[in-house]
C-alpha cells in the first residue's frame, strides 16, 4: 500500500460543476498538505497548502484536511474548461524537506 | 521574477549513453529537488540539494547523480542509460527552510531508445 493514494480518474464534469478531488494517506506524521495542478507537458504548479487540519480557501479553490480520517480534499467551485488538468496531492512531515506525492487525478471539464 | 528553468526541454538518447540535465532555480532559492515522473509510478523523488550539499536522497541506483553549484544551479546526471529511464525529469526550487512551497520547472522529457 502506498503512503498516499489518489484515484487517477479521469473525472469528467460539466462546466460550472463543483469538483471534489481527494487523497487518502496512511502516515499520521504528515502535517503539511499541498495541492498541485499540472497541465499537459508542463511542470506541477502549487495551488495551495495547509498545515494540520482545517480548511483553506483561495478563490474558487478550497482545501480541506481531516486528520482523524487521514483524508484530504480539494474542492473547485464553478469549474471551467481551463481547470482541465491533473491534480496532485502531496504531503510532508514536519521537519522533513521532501513531500510524498499522490499519482494525480485527471480532471476534464467540458463546456 | 523568473521561474525555474530546465534545459534542455527534450532529449533523445541511446541505451548505454549518459545524459546531463540542468536546472536554474528561482533567484534566492537555495534548495533544488529532482523528481522522475512516469505514468506508471507518478512523481518519484531522486535527490535534494541545499547550499551545494546533497541533503536528501531517494531510492534510485547510483547511476543517478547530481550536484549543485554556488549559484544554486543544479545538474543531474544519468549514466549508462536504460530504456526504463525514459521519463519526465522535473526539478523543484524552494527557499530551503521547509520546502513546503516548491516551484517546479517545465521538465526535461528524456527518451531512451
């Protein structure tokens, strides 16, 4: 079992839908939780990160961490075709410099 | 502010050859991490350099090596290339304090034939 599990998808939604992307993890020592977006033929781009539990909002994006369930989510409101990309979650222990990445979920938002 | 620059963008090499990839981090960033990305394995950590020293290393064979220069630019080298080394190689630049915020380059697409 990998430390970080992420459904590869693809997840196909209509424009304007609320998208929920999720990751589960097994290592309770993870304290930092990041979400990256990767367009085809590009490097990953950091969207946002949270420390420990709770929610964080940035525009149409909301990251949520539930440490008791070892489950993190990224919600995208009012999804746009330009949101079509692969979304990678990543997690890191406090004091560690190296995150562990999920395999990524491919999201397709169709007009 | 310039982003992370990786060169070259694309490479085709023959089995047995060696290759050197380059990464120029964001100005002021002292940490450079290297990753291998493949469809089957996702993003796998190779190594991290901070202030010219290898601070962390992943589980890759010794054919994969790297270094960092005093201006924080980094290179990674792969010797005796194998077909399985075909992948997108990404470098990530960070300040080096916690590396929670990492900025990736566009990657070098290596194809081994």
